[in-house]
């Protein structure tokens, strides 16, 4: 895990390249949040502007 400051935000990110076990865990988490009961929350969060909190990187 890496972190950096951007104005009032602390931005945490998982560094690249990822270890294969970490990549598998992240993939599993993503598929979990696509299923119920998380799908409704995920859809709602997609509509929220988080551009201030996310500085795109090659892993985003």
C-alpha cells in the first residue's frame, strides 16, 4: 500500500506491478461488489463524483 497527500486528502493506492495473489484477491473483491446486496450500493457510488479523491494511475 502506498499513500500520498493531495490537498486535504490522503490517497491510498495499491502499487503496480501487483503480486499474483493480490491481483486474485482484488479480482474476487470486485466480483463480490457486483453481486447483491452490494450491486445497488456500487451503482449509487458510480454516480458520485470522486475525481477529487482519485488521481488516476496505471493501476486505476
